[in-house]
């Protein structure tokens, strides 16, 4: 689901004066938002690691070390 579609399904809670005070989203949308935020956090971690020239470990080696199979 795109960000634009996500925003269209958000409902706002307003106070007695008509000012937005909270948002209401479905559980499905909330989970999608969390996934999006986690993905953005991962991208930032990768960017930071590349800038700091940290050692990277190939995924195949990680899987083997953790005995995750193929």
C-alpha cells in the first residue's frame, strides 16, 4: 500500500473545537506503518555502516553461522 493510500484511510479524532487531537487507523494499517518504519530504520543503519566503513558479513555466512540452512 502506498503512503498516499495509507493517508487516505487515516481518520482524525477532533476535540470540541474541531481541532485534530488524535488519529485512528486500522490494525492492518498500523502494522503496515510499523513495517515501513522498520524498513526505514534498516536503510539508515545500512547507510551509517557504509559511511563508517564497518565490516559487512555476507548473508550466506550468517545463515551458516546461525545454522539457518538455505
